[in-house]
């Protein structure tokens, strides 16, 4: 009798194995969309670009939300969004870039807290926070400038965890200042 067992051949196993490049391309897409979206939001706050309010009007909005020194807080949020967004898009210092976005989103969620769903809900902010936290924990993938920085080339989970703790502490400090 002959055996009819089905053992995969080497070529079938290699063909069916997941491509590591697929993960890297997926991370690149997420980084570009999230990073550039956040960078645009930041430049709206800082410079009034893309139809944004600029630093003075954004500062007034921060004061109406209970933050003291509205323009300083608008500057902090605008720089965090712009630099964090550009860092994510480029895959440069990804754990810190992601943490900057996470910190801003923690504050946005705290200020808007109420309904989860649109039009006045927090689902957009939660989605941004989750995407930024994901990139902070996973790293930027192979197609990133971090790949050329020796200490960040092999992303470690601990880098992401430390960055997220830093984001949470910084966000808590800002919220305590808000009162």
C-alpha cells in the first residue's frame, strides 16, 4: 500500500508563508495616513494653514475648554501634533512620535468626554489614539528612518511601553494643570 498522507512540499510551504514585506507596507500606509493627518491638524493650530484657526484662536478655544494660558497649550498641542505626525510619517523616533499623538488624544478625549458616537462623540479621537499606540508598540516597520538609527533598528516592545507611560504621565500633568 502506498501512503496517501498530505505533507506539504517545501515550495507550498514557502508560497503560503506570510510575507514580512506585507506587514511593513501595511505599517507604512498606517504611518503615512495617521502621521500626515496629525501633522496637518497641528499646522492648522500653529499657523492657520489648511483653513485652521491659527494659534490665537486655538488658544481661545483651549481657554474656553478650561486650560489656563490657552496660547501656550495651543502651542504644545500644535507642536505635538505636527512633530509627532511628521515623525510617524517618516518613521523617525517612532515611539516618541506615537507618544506625542497619544498624549494629545488623551487630553482631547478628557475634554470631549460624554457621548462616544458622532457628531459630538470621541470615536475619532479613540481611533487616532489606538492607531498611534499601535505604532508606538509595534514600531514603524522596515520602511522607516528608524531603520537607520542603530538603537531603534530592532524595535523593542519596551521602547513602546516606556513611550506610552511617558505619554500618559505628560497627559495627566496637562490635565491637572487644566484643573
